[in-house]
C-alpha cells in the first residue's frame, strides 16, 4: 500500500513538472503597418478569457503553452492570430480597418483611436495632401478642414500661407497655429517640410485638444507625423517627380492699353492745352508692361525615398529638390532637403529614435520686376529704344517719358541684384525605455539651428545707386533653439472593460538669435565684399533670447470603448513675464459617449454615433520682456553715448487666456456617410495690447492686458462614398464653418482706433471704420457720401470731409469651407478640391491709384469690370463719377467706395491619374507606378475687382481685410509620376 501511494505521489510530481515545463512567458509587440505601436490592443489565448493588453509602446507579456493561439485585436484594426510554437518573442502587425471612426489619430503627445477622442481633431493622411504642387505643407490644407482658413500671403516662389483656426483670438499677438513635428515643438512659422515626407497631419482645434501645449496652443495646433517604413514589406525605393508650368494670374484686375487710356483722357477733358503731350501721336505707342514683367515659369519637384522595416529597425531616408521660377521675371527658388528617420530596437525594452532633417534655400541674382511699376507705368512709355537699348526714364527729356515716377525697371535690372540663402538644421535624439510592464519612459530631445544671409548689390550706374555711387548691403541672421521633453507614460487594461492612460512630463526649451546688417557706399563696380566700399554707412544688429519650462499631467479613462473621460493640467513658466507673473496654469476636461454601443440603440441606418464635449483653457504670450522698461542707446548727445526712453514696462503683464467649450457629434450612416458636427464658444480674455502713450511721457507706449473677444461657431463635415464597388467608386466631401466674432470687453468701454479699423464693444473684431460711399449723384455725376447726425438722422453730402466716419462692414466672412470629389474607375482616378469664403468685405487699396477719376493723371488706370459704369449725362445711374483732370476732392481717399465683396469660390486643384497594371510593372522590377496630370488654381469665381481676393489680406496682421496689388498666386499645370522599386 505504501509503495502504491509513493508511486502515485511520484507520478503527480513528475506530471506537474511536465505541465509546468510547457508554460512559458512570451513577450510581444503590436504595431501598425507603419511601425507605430498600438496602445491598448487586446491579446487573448484563443478559446479562453485569459489575456493581457499592450502598453504605450505596444508591448505585452503573456504566459502560454506551445500550441496556444493568440488572438490580437484592437479597435480600428483587423484581428490577427498567431500560433505559438518555440517563440519567446513575437511581433504582430495589425492592418488598419478603414472605418473612419476606428482610425488611429495622432493627438497631443500620443495616438488615439478616433472613436475614443473627446476633442475636436481632424486628421489627413498623405494621399489627401499631396495633390497640389507646393514646397510647403500648409497650402495642402486649403478647403480640407472645417474651421481652418488657409490663405496665401502671395504667389512668390517659396512663400508661406497664413493660417487661421476658428477666428482671430488675439489683437496684438500672432493668430497663427503651433506646428509640432514628430513631437518637437517648432513654433508658429512655416517648418519648411518636404511635403513628400509627411505621413499624416492632425489639426487640433479646441482647447481640450490643445491644452497640453499650454500657452502655445491658443491658436490651434498642427501635428505632423513624418513617414516610416512599412513592416512586412521588402525595402523600397520610391521616386516622385513632377514638372509644372506657372502662368501669371491677374484675376479680374486689368489696366488700360493705349487706345483705352487715350479714350479715358479724352472723356475727362484732357487735351493739348492742359497737357501738351496729349496728342493722337500717343496711339503709335502701346507697350504692355505686365507682359514685359511676367513670363511663363517652370517648376521642377523631385524626391527619392528609401524605406526599410524589420523587427529590429525602421528606417527612412529621403532627399528632395524643388525649383520654382517666379511668374514675375527675376525671381527663382532652389530648395534642397534631406531627412533621416530611424527607430532602432536595441533590446525588447530600449528603442532609440534619432532623426535628422535639413533644408537649404538658395536664390541667386534676384532682380524681380516690381509689380507696382508694371501696373502704374503708361503704355505710352516705351522701355526700349529703337536700337534695343534700355531707356533711362529718369533722364528722359520732354515727352519721351510721361509717367509721373519716371521709372523703367528694366534699366536698373541690368546691374542690380540680390543673393539670398538660408540653411535650417533639425536634429533629434529620442529614446524610450520600458521601466515596467505598462510603464514607459520617453525622452525627446532636439535642437534647431538656422542661418540666413542676403547680399544686395546696387550698381553706381543704376538710378538707385547713382546718388551714393553704388552700395553694398549685407544681412546675416542666426538662431538656435533647444527642446527637451522627459515623459513617463502608463497604460493598462483591466478586466477587458477598463482602460487607463496616464502621462506626466517635464518640458524645457530656449532660443536665441542674432542679426547683423552692414552697408557701404561709394563702391567699386561689381564689388561683392564690404571693404570695396569707400564709405562705411551702417553697422547694425540685434539679439534676443527666451526660455520656457513646463510640467504637465494628462489622464484618460475608457470603459468598454463606450464611455470616455479625459483631463489634463499644464503649468508654463516663461521668461517674457516678471517673476511674480511668470507661471500660468492651463487645464482641460472632456468626455465622450459611443451611443451606438448601447444595447438599447438599434437604428439600422446609423452604424456609429458618438457624442463628445470638452472644456479647457490655453494661453498666449508676448515676446520681448514686456515687463521691462527699455531704452534706445543708438545715438550720442554732446559727444557722449546716450540713452532715451523707448518702451515703458508693465510689471504685472501676464498671459492672454483663451477658454473654450466644445460639443460635437461623430456619426457613420449607411456604412457610407461620415458626419462630424461641432459647436464651440471661445473666449479670449486679458488680451495683450500695445497702448500708445502721449509724446510728453517720452515713451512710445506699453503692453497691457485689456478686454476680451468671443468667437462662437458651428462646423460641419460630411464625407460620403456615393458608389463603392471594386472597379468603380465616387467619393464626395464637404465642409462648412460659421464663425461669429464679437468684442466683449474693453477698458472703460473705450474704442480703440487703428487706421481704418475700430475695436468697439459689441462689434466684430475686424470692423472697418470709414466714410460711407453712396454712389454718384444722377444730376451732376459728383460723389455722394453719408452723413449721420448724433440723433441718428441720415443725409447725404458731396463733401468728403463732411461725411461721417462709421462702422462699415467687417473683414470676417459669414462662412468658409470647401468640398472635394474623387472618382475612380479601375486604374483611373480623377479628383478635385475646392475652397470658398462668403460674406467678408475686402478693402482694395490699389483702386486709390487705378480708379481715381483723373486724380493720378500720369498713372495707368484700371479697366472697369462688367457692370460698372461712369456717369456721362444728367439722369445716368452709374457706379463712377465722370472722370475729370485732378479728380474730386477726397474721391479716391479711404471710403466704402473701395470696400468690396471678398467672397470667392476657388478650384485649388484638379488631378487625373493612372496606376499602371501590376502584371506589366512587375516584369520590369517595379512594385508600383503612377502617372498624373494636374492643375492648381485654374478657376476663381469672385466679384472682387482686384488681383486675388485670397492674398495679402492681412489675415495674420493688423491690416486684416486690406489688400493691394500683391503677387498673385499663379495658375499651374503639372505632369508627374511616382515609381516604387
């Protein structure tokens, strides 16, 4: 009996050891096809409830037996199954499910599934961005994101557009959004990214989404994620190249030819008695200055990219070249860029992520034709003599040159030029280390070094150089910024129902810059260095520095992918403020509810429905140590160095504060229509404003925190797969945004006047303040203006100075938006993208010169657009007075006469592409090939009489709503291809 018991015990022990031997710990990493870690993915042993979830690095550990099957799932991705044999370490790649509520979106310092996001965030993938031909990323957003206005500053090669998100929130400060590239804060200016390097772009619009960026997030945040290799594919080389032709695009603005101008002068009563030069002989001269100053220009754009992704590394190397000639002669941009992104897994716990990017801009021998002169010069003035030599208008005699300014830009262009170049280097060394399961330390470190130089040569023979016998100007600017973020992230999933994500971080960055400018005159012809100037004239410079440190905490909770709560707190300290006012606190709280996951929800037509709401605060700061009193020391008194007051300091100056509440709905209908609707209320308080002081104080002014502005709006976005079959599809997208801007509070309720704008309580920020033009008196053709008495009685006058200054419209549009179309048939695809704006008024300052009723007798004049007319006889109902020599007193001064409807509808891009069949390209060793033709800015429908209603309108400055001639955005026709090896 004892032997049997002993045998049984021995058998049980051996069996338990055997069973234990079959159990083993398997470590794994779950990533997307682009190598991004998937947070909170569920890892289950098939047929059981045993499992775990991935942490912030997408990593997990699970105890299994050989032969077990692991089922890996995550919302937004298709499930994967892995059979466990001898592995102790595995890597699982999940392919993305294209259901838009399930897509993974890059947000502040993290990624989230769209269905869990509780803030207003829009993400665009690279294929939605690279339709237009531009050297920067911002323009690619035109018409594609609700609440975002993207307007070009001008059409000069390499120019950066202005971006406005949910209205203007600051009076004196920038209204441009913050750029964040791969987790690195770049600031509010163009980061000069190669568009071909961009994998995705997220726009954070409400305070809850931007709160983790504190004072930098006041105007919205644009997050850019650059490309990586794709796991599960072989190393690839991709070549993207295109050539394009740019055409000068004057819009509706045209000036007169010789005959039209002659008839205009005749109508105003000009004759040989008044102007001896005015004879019919002028009709023998007819030079088109616009045609002479412009040309069809060429664009070349090429990028070659190498990617490789394995279990140990993910590598991208990219090199780009962009060349664009200006449509105005004498301007050309060469841009060279290089990027290297590497993620290298040194161990299962440690990953390093070094990145390097640089961009070099070069503009040689710039001598751009001035657009202003091309328009004002008379067609009767010929720039070239009969023998082909260039006429010196400044020395022309008698009637040889009739234009008032006596300028022939072709003359000085023979010698004068400017060279400029810039170099920007961005280097990062990031790493992450798994401290414990579900707990990861992430270190992000970057520096940015910039250098720009320009050299201007003014020849002694030129009109500009003759008074000083030529001049040399040099300018150098250097900047350095450093950024570091040290973060701990915790992520865990409990009982398959509860998911918690927490992060805490310390962040620091500083920057410094220095500029030097020098000038010498009385130079040797063709000189290129300052010591060849006999007379040194200027040696000037400036320097600045700033620093900021921050700590922040963020946490979110998810119950069953159904209920979501998120909160954050950030404290920023900035050197711009006095020590007692240096730190600002910014917070957010948000929640979401996936209603379609409730048991009671059973509406077949609605596949997904989410409600979300958020509230938060962010800030804004002013540069230049506004709390300190400054003095100017750049002069002498009685032979001694001296100082004089410049700006009065404000010791208690502090942050602008923006508090925003947002409510939204995300839905999918009929498995074909994605809808997003948002309402927001954004209050900007303690606005930073530079207040002018009386001259008697000796100071120019001081910064103060004054007043508040409110932006309220509604945003709607709809994307529909109208047809979605294997060989044929139609996709349509539409977005529209309504924003109402109101000045809520000012100090003592006192109006703030600036030029032709007024800031007044209860009115829009962007209100015009000027005399109101009522048209032309039918009896005598004289201008008519409005007079408003104190009791509100209105009358008319023809005396400009007697007219009443009053609020006369707003530069803010009633609504903006865009729409796009995409039609595919087998390997063919045609797409278009449009943007629109309605209701904004735009002041056309160029009409002061070109629509002056005879005031500027020796300037060319504009051709009146269709529907406009001039008064000729009593009883005529006309838009313009009868022209007369000298014009009308005040007739071409600031009034609503030149305030126009700035509404427009623009086709930003149309593109037709063809994917070469796989059986054909595989025979020549290619894995993908695509060719396309496209057109940019081909159609603009607008009543605006100027060159372009979108450019130079001051969206990013105090001249909001004012536009002049400007350098118009060209029409562009492109042919390109993409080839993958």
